[in-house]
């Protein structure tokens, strides 16, 4: 493993729920300072994979190295330390409904740092400005649109300046303009904050525009990886069908 370049390195990962095998000897290497996008069918195991990367699930077998350290044998205390490197934008943004925008973004700073209130305010203002939400401090989550909620979620995910930001279907349920704004923010997250981005996406067009590296998960394994150009030229019928969004082909609709 090239520790300087590879931020996540997964070897032979297996995970079953009962008799149902979701991950089937999956290998995956994610490079630092890149927008890495994982694509694959609904129910194919993308969220299960992400949960392994942040230690919310333990595999049946396999190794998961985060910045060179195997997290599989780690206990919760050690895992909490590793998780400090991660920011996470969940599908539904997962804001605290009883806290306003400022309080939501400030939350991890109160939890994990000894910064003063004024230092925290400075960080919150900077992150809200970065996601285009200046002056929205006092709004409650219920008053915000889906896209604004996602942006607050991203501001909160960036609050602790994580090295890795995970985005679980960041544009689902958004109109095309808002989706484009979020996609631009993902690219800026890498460029301006120097964070490695790991994105789960169903949006092939956007993936082709913003990814540095694309990984296709299918039947428990990564069956294709490469730049958007490389994926476009991939001749595997499964990959072609998925990328082109065709109903007919080896992938069966069930
Ligand atoms: N804790 C669990 N217990 C049992 N089965 C689970 C559990 N978590 C996930 N699964 C199953 O594992 C499979 C993969 O789920 P996962 O949520 O990772 O899919 P996904 O690729 O993220 O799908 P989507 O794109 O629709 O979000 C599904 O069949 C799901 O029902």
C-alpha cells in the first residue's frame, strides 16, 4: 500500500446478514485528495460498505486500512479517534430538528474541541459562508428546503476540518439546479478544504462530471474502477448497461 497516496485500502471484505451475502471479497483502494464516487444498484451494498469504512459495521472477514491503520480490530474508543478524521453528510442531512442552523453546525465543535464560544462562532460563520448560507444562523431546519438542509449538513460535516468527507447520495430528492450546486460544493470540498471525498451516487451524469475516480460495486465486489473516461470506455456488458442506464442487458430488473 502506498500510504502517502492511498487514504483507504480494503482487502477481501466479506459481510453477510444471515444467509444473504452483501460484500463478497471486495477490494478497494481510495486515493487521497480525490473525488472518489461509488456507483451501483439500489440495495447493492454501497451504504453497507460506507458503514464499514467508518466502523459502524464490522466485517465477517477482511482488512480495512484507514490512513494505514487497520480499523477492523479496533474497539469503540480507538474507533472514535479514527472517526475524527471523517465528516459525514447523510442522505437526509440528519440535522437536529430542535437546534437552529448555527447550533447544528456548532454542535461537533462543542463536542470535540475546547474552543471558546467566539472561536466556535468564527468557524461556524466561515463554514456557513463556504456553503452559501450566510445570515441563516437563526433558521430552524423545518424552515429550510431540502437543498439548504444538505448544505447545513455539509457545513456541519466540515466543521472539524475532516480529512475525509463521506457523502451518501448527496443530491437525492433535489431539483437539477440544487443538485448541480451540491455537486459543485463536493468539488470545492476537495479543492478548498483539501478533503478526500467519498461519494455514493445514483446520478451517473453528475458522477461523470465531478469524479476523479469511479468505482462500480456489483454483486459484492468492485467490478470496475477508473476515471470517467475509462468507465465510459469499459467494455464489460454489466458496466456498460449501468452507465448507459439501459433496461436490457445482463443486469436483471427484479
Ligand atoms: N443491518 C442490516 N441487517 C440486515 N440486512 C441489511 C442490513 N443493512 C443492510 N442490509 C441489506 O444489505 C443490502 C445492501 O444494502 P445497502 O443499504 O448497503 O444498499 P445500497 O447499495 O446503499 O442501496 P441504495 O442505493 O438503495 O441506498 C440490502 O439488501 C439491505 O437490505
